[in-house]
C-alpha cells in the first residue's frame, strides 16, 4: 500500500487524503496464520508537519481466523484506526531531536513514496482477538472422539475421570 507524497512534500502544513484498496499477505501471529478474505481498505490523511509526515487513518478488513475451540474457520471484521509518523530517510538529525539517546518512533521512507503496508498490517494484528473463538457459545470438540459439538452431541461417555483420582474411584467400587 504505497502513496505518493511528492506534491505535499514541498509544502509544509499541507495535507492530502487517500483511499486505498489492496490484497495484503496473511498475518502470522503465535504460529497461527490470519488470511484476508477480501482486499484491505484504508482511508488515510497525510499531513506535512515540516520535518515529518503525520499519517492518520483507518483500516477495514475481513480476516479469516481459525476458532481455538472447534477449529472451524470464521470471518472476523477489523475496523481499526492507526497513526504513524514518517520521515524522509537520510535527513540529518539535529541536536534538538536526540532525546537523551532514545530513538524516535518514526518510520523512514525514501523518494516520494511512503509504503503503509507494515503500518496497516500492525494495526490489523493489534486488532485481532487474543483468544480466537468463532462465537461466544462455541462448544468446541469432544475430547474423546473429536466431533464438533456445535454440530450435535456425540455418543461418548461424559464421565471423564481425572487419572490422579482413579485410585479413589477403585476404592468406591469395592464398597
């Protein structure tokens, strides 16, 4: 997702709005892959703030996730704002920007093109739920036969005994 800032680069305090739509690569988080069901939509305003460019926008996407209980795929809607600062690479840093040795939280770009892909993917990643569940009342899989309990009950015995208590269960049977 690239935007051309050449026209506002020469005019401080000028801003411009962009609407972008692009299919992005899947996001990988903790070994789980989240693919996009459709092209990602981004509305963004870029403002020339003198030395930096302030990028503020909103990302909207439909993400395909896998439920952590029943292992079925489902679609999750992301509608998340984001804000990032970009700076032309190669510009010298002044003494007023040193911040006691701490690095600025500014992304760099070269030429007249700002690539928003990484910023957009980070916004989507942060918007994804930590616990991915297809619905609030998802029953998951049977721990014995593996049947999806959302599709119906299984014929397994519900009596699941903790193996650490098996000795006590044998004592109860003797009486």
